[in-house]
RNA sequence: GGUCCCGUGGUGUAGCGGUUAUCACGUCUGCCUGUCACGCAGAAGAUCGCGAGUUCAAUUCUCGUCGGGACCGCCA
C-alpha cells in the first residue's frame, strides 16, 4: 500500500503465510527469551506478534516506539496459538526493522492500565491514553454514532446547516464565554451556549427541517457529566406540534440505542410523564424508570398526627416489599444516608404479622394504620419509609434521593436496559426567592400551553410550557420545546418574567424583528451527543467519551490552557488585567 | 462561592510521632530458543505537594497554602 505498510497488523491472515509483508505501528510489548525475541506490534486494526532469533535486530527499540518492519508471515505451532489475538495463529519473522520514532524508556503510565491512573496525568498525556483500546474504541464508537445520526437525519428530511461560533452574548441561560473585539473598542463577541436563536431564524428563513451536530459552550462549573464544551444534535422543524417532535426523537433514540447496544430499549412510544407527576412519583424531573419504587403522598393521613415532624407538612412515602426482616444495621445505613443528604432522619415502619413495627408506630392511631395500609397497599413483610418537610419541593427532592438510594442498595435497577421516558408540561415560570420575582423555568422561547390566553388568564404558577425532556435511566438526554413564534405572546411571556417591551426588543432583537415578517410555528430539541455515548459505554464521566477533554476545573494540562497572552495581544483588544 | 475526600519513586499503593519508607507494575543490567501482561537473578529510582507550628524528634499531629476529585450552588 505505502512504503510503511503492505498490510494492517490486525488484518494479516493465514492466507498471507509465506508472504513478505511490511507493517508499521507501535511496540506494545517486548519479550526477550535470549535466542528468541517476541515483539507485539499494534496499529489501529489490532496486534500481531513479531519474532526474531537475531537478538540484535530489536536491540534498540522501546515500548510504544513507532517502527516499520519487513518480514515473512509464518504459521505458529498449534501449541503456541494465542486466542486473544485476531492474528493468534500466525507471526511475522522480521528481517528488516526501522525505528521511526523512539519512545522514552519510562512512560508516564502503562497503556493497558491507564484507567487506573490519576486523571490529571492521563489528560496531560491524552495521546498516550488514546492508545488504550477501551478509550480508543469509545472514540471510534463516537464516530460511528455521528455517522449514523447524520444518515438518519438526512433520511428524515433534515438538512445540515452550520451556524456561527462567534456570535453575540445572550442574556438568558448559562454564563457566556466572551471574546473581546479588536475593532470595536469595549465590545464583545460570545461563543454560543446552543444554536437556539439561529435555528429559530432558520425556520423563519424557510428551512423546513434543520439539524446540526453543534458545539455548545457554557462557562459554568463542571461536573462528572458536565463540561465547558459539548456537542448536541440540534434540530428544529417548522409547521409541527409537540407530538411530531416526540416521534422524531423517539425514532432517533430508539434506533441509536438498539443499533449500538444489545441492551433492552423502551419501545415507542416512550411513556409521557408530566413534570408534576415526575416530581411526585419519582422526586425528580429525570426519573430512572428502571427503579420500580414509587413515591406516594401521604400528607393527608398525618394532618392531625401526634408525631410533630409530620403534622401539617408534606409527607411522602416509599413502600418496599419483602424487606421487613432486614437487620437493624441495614436500616441504620438508610438513616445514615438520609442524614448525609441533609434530612433530620428518616421514619419507617415494617408490617410484620399484621402489626406495625418501628420507631414512629407509637404515634399512630388505629385509624392512621388502617388508612396507611389502604392507601399505600402495604403487604405483610413490607416496609414503608417516610420523608417529611414543610417545603414540598425539598420533600419531593429528598424522597427522590431516597428512592435512588433504596433502588441501588436493594439492587432493583436492571443494568441491562435503557428505560426512556418523556417528561413534559414543565411550568413556564418558577419563583425566584432571592430576587422575589418569577423567572423562566426553562427556555424563555417556549410556547406557553394555551398561548396568549393562558398568559393573560391563568395564575402564573399554573402556566405550563410546551417544553419537554427526553430522559433515559435517570439521565437527561435531550431538552426541547415548541417555540413561541407569536410576537404578542412573546412580549407577554417576557413581561411576566419582568422584562419591558423595550428590553425584549433590544436583548432579543433578531427574533423580535424576524417574527414581524411571517414566522412559522416551529419546534425541536437537542439530544446531547456526549451523554448518548456515555450511556452506550456505561460510563458516568464525560471525559471518557471526548477525545481531548478538559479537567473538571476547566484546565487542559496537555495544551497548557487557559494561558496568559502577551501585552500586545491584550492591548489590541483593549483589555487591562487587574 | 460552599461542603466533603485525596496528595508517598515513572504508575498504582502500604505505612507510621523515632523504619534502611512497604509492596506490585514499569525502567536498567545479566541469564534464558516459544513467550504472549513470559520467567529467574540483581540494580537504580522518593526533598513522603509546599510553608509554618507543636515536639527532643513530623512523611505521620495541627494550621495555612497549592494542586486534584466528588457533590451543593450554578448549569440543560
């Protein structure tokens, strides 16, 4: 093929026996037996064993150096087959060797065990870590998934359109990365948090179905599953309704997860769960439906109770069957977990031989016990856990965490399936305690359910948005909305969040202006690419699925980033460092 | 911004108020003609993150600082 190779290492076959081949790659391992030396040579296709009886020929090489070898393919003796290699029945007897680039003797870490190494070191030498088969395969999988997505989107009639990376800072949502302007003193560009406004403008521009594998930038603190830059499959459609987007989303997710994984995937249509129901039954807006436990509200039973912490507050319960005979230590661990998430404790009752047992039983009346059994369908051997707080939101959230913990602790979560659902009917506004006003709950460009009429007539807390999340195994995979394309409704929606008409005009001038010239109803969503790969690979860290990730603290030790710039550079963009 | 955890040869670790600082992998040297994460024998390699304090004595305890990570806040 080239002067470097006639074959790829992993592609040499038994049919090539007695052929002279040229191979290039990395020295994975050297085994010197004195008189016979073996070298494992690796390229992207796989590994093949090189052999020589001439101890001089390999004398200068080191592990992870790149070399080119020429030699004859030979069949191994049957006793010497290696089942772990694609090329395990053959080997190459080397008679010419060229060292292309010698690696230092001491590597920062061994390639095969890189996953055990401190992340900082791995990231600094990411190019070495990328030689590790597992990571390498993840990046290759990512490439195949991207190809699949593009093909799928094209088949569904979407066209790929690229939108600007250097754009205007926008006030809503996350903190922007800003870029100082050289030509315009004191002004700034910004990197997009998402192509949100551009894709809406594309709809106004008459593109019926748009998509893009779009980089998004958010200057916020990282997490295991959140980084400064990430990719979304951003798409938008015009003249459609919420269900139309669901169907596309379901098709995409279902096909990706069935194509690239053998785990069981929820069949379509995915269950729809309203935000309210999700918060009540699962204590989160991203429920893990693999967990069979359900939260139930039992506040009414305890309205008048003698047990003070439960009286007149929100009380949620989780019933777990067949665990009443767990030892005290087990329940103590649950209590410990509850305290660790800031709960004062956690009440529980076991139903054994028709009688309640547990620390709070003495506060219950016979009537309470009857109602509890009836309402929560308690069975012999069941245990009911109680989560109480005077703030309903906090109670729901803690109940959600307890539900997760119990699910994990009791191994109720099937690791072999992808359970999808669509959470919808998000509230349009949320009360901001600090500022004493209402903010947008989600995306401010979402259409309120019922349009302008709802905005004008309903109490602000009751206004719902055409806003939805796709959730898989407790992980938010995609957010989307039917957009608000009506100028009057948009003005009113912003007015309720405290924006004047003038502010809307200036801060969102592009949309505000565009919507004066015939806007189509439109809707879309944006699945997170990194999270898809994470789930497919069973990883819970985003940095395992990106080729060159930054550290969680936003630094790149390999590139030395962020870095200082010269005085001259600063001067040109009119920036002074304090 | 907050809470918690971590920092010991190249890598992963053990450990302790007084050690020659443990072990494994890797590296180097020697031996070995069939290994495949070869084996055997030997060697080198550590300012125990940095600074201060307590102490006769600190890698060990305390405080600070720097670096890293998990989570909360923030963020879809």
